[in-house]
C-alpha cells in the first residue's frame, strides 16, 4: 500500500484516463487530472504532456494542491492509423513525444519525491499493439513499444527505492480514441476476439487500480486486458 | 466500478492447507466468498481454516482424476456450485536431470499440470450452468524462465501457461475467464525444498533470493492472494488467457 492517497492521472478528461480517475476516486483517492482540457478532477492542471517544463510545473502545482503524490497513471495519448510511408516527421515526432515523452516527463517530475519518500506506484498505459503490432500502426506501436522498454528498465532502476513501475496494455477499448467508423469496431473484427467485444475503460481502470493498490510485489510487469487480442 | 467483492460466490482453492493457498482462501473469504479449501490429505489445518472462514473442507489428491470429480461433486452438493476455481496446489522436487527418479518426475507433472486439467474439467459444468466462471491458475517464475534441477516443476508450470492461453481462447466466449499468476520467490514452506537443494538454512535462502530481486525482498503470500482477487473479479472479462508476473521485478518479460 502507498503512504498517501493522492494520485495524478494524465489524459483524465476522457476515455481510459477518465475511468481511472473515477475508479481511484471511488476508492478514496484524491486525483489531479492533467490534460489539454479540464478533467473535472480534484485538481485540474491544463498540461501538454509532451512539454517537460510544463509537466514539471504541473506536478509542482499538484503538490501544492494535494500534497505528496503516491501514485501516477500516464494515460494521455492519441491514436491514428496511417500507412508507414505517409507518416511525416512531424506526425512521427508528435506520436513519440506525447506517448513516450509524456511518460518520460511524468516520471522525471514525480520520481524525485517518490524516491525520497520511498513510496510510489507509477503506471504507464501502453497498448496491445506494442506487443502484437498492427497494419497502419507503425508509429503508434513504436511509441507504445518504447514505453514497455522504458517501464521495464525504469522498474529495475527505482524498485530498490520502493517505487514500483508497471504498465497496462489495453486492447481495443471503447473510448473516443476509436472513431465510430474505426476498423476496431467492426463486427467481423470483434468476432475474432475471444471475449467477442471491446474492452471497457472501466476494466482498464480496475487493472490500473490493482497495480497501484494491490500489486505490491509486481515490478516491471505489463498486464494486458485486451479481450484476448494478444494472448 | 470498485475493488473486487465475491459475496455469495463459491470459491474452490486447492493446496489451501498452507502457503499461498491458505492466504488466497483467507483473502477471498474476507471479500465475501464462500471458500472450499482443498488439500491432498485430511489435515487438521484444513479443518481449522474452514472453521475460521465458514468454509468447507474438500480433500482430494488432485493428480487422481476420479478423486477430483468426486471432490467437486461433494462441494457442489453440500456447499454449492463452484463459481471460481483457484488451482493453486503444487508438488515440487528437485534433482539433476539424469538422476531424477522418473516416477517422481511424472508425479510432479501429474499433480501440477494434469491436476489442474482435471479440476477445470470437473468445475466447468457448474460455471456453464450459471453462465459465468473465473479460473485462476498458479504457475511460477520457473515456468517462465526455467531453473536448474527443476525440469519437472518448470515443465509442469510452463505447461500451465499454455493451457491457460488455450482455454482463455476456448472459454471466454462463454464468460468463463481463465488467467494465471507466475509468482516469483514467495515466503512459503515450499522454499524449504530450494534451501535443502542448495544446502543452506531457510533464512539464508531468503537473503540469497532477495539479492536478485530489484524490490530487495521476497514476496508474501498475501500479495499473491490480492492478485488472485483481481483476476477472479466478475466485473472484468477483458483480461483473458494472460499470465501475471508477481516477482518483485526479478524477471520482466512477455509470457
């Protein structure tokens, strides 16, 4: 268990981030939501996660607002399907800077306090596509795959300070990230999933809450609530 | 949603006389479950545990298919149909490969791998009748990475991972969800086998293991029990056929 019940969730304004925020609040946590727009959290800070300086000042603001932070969930991200040869450098850079850069910036901002207090749980949201890949997903999969390598290394590095780093790798999940006409919503695709349906953001939130509250001996682990898309 | 609850659910935990199984039974009961506690022999510890938890004693050698089916029928008739199976029992011996007694080698595999297979076969009809079920299988870090002198144990535990992957695919359409846990070094009586094999006292064995674990300590049975509760949660069915590693960071890999 962690020492405080103060948490930061990025991408808290919608989708998985919003579900994680609600799940943690339901368990008695006070949650600061970092997003590009207001999340309706206990302490909203408008933040672009790709901007390291902005993330540092956002975390400083959260600590003033809530106090020391014991748990963070890095859920901010975006998704787009683009054939590899159509991925321009700005598109590539944005994908890497939001996902991998967002997790990196968040870790840099919160870890000093967690290490000092020997108390912390860091949960990154990666993706089933980081493990199995997908057609038209090369930049997204590269960014999410990099998060897995980052998480496993960071986990080994900070575990001796009693800070646990883990990740959740959702499969296709019923969030605004998947457009109404997304191929991941097609009945023909869903029929191939052992669970026969998209994951719900609330299920991803249950795994994130487990990693924070109950997984006190899990370090560098990637948990995959993906409806059986990658087993 | 919220943290898992199991009010009124019947949960069968195998290998519950001690170690992880006992911790799992205690934790699931604390979350409202009705727990049937199994072990190989009719042990006073099982009766005390069942009494303490308001549970039910279910004795069977799980390597014996007929005994498993009789035990599950007994639980069904006298305690209730099974909603959650936690196949946690294990038998372990260690020896170098060429000197390993072949009967003992197969006893490990029959208990750990076949025993789980029989348990799932026996419990599935209950889950199908109720339209939902959860199965949690205890594998091992040694089923993921292997270990010298543990050929039987590692083979049996790796077999469980593949069994879980396959049944994850086969059963999920029926809302019967199976996953596994691969615990790392955990403070249970089984560690005495490792200590004996290494020729050191148990406390020394704990220290030796902790040195190779990033978190700097070995695990506790209660930490495995909390993972079982997450995997058995009826509010979650998106997690299918997976093996969750709970090992303090000793091994960080895809399973």
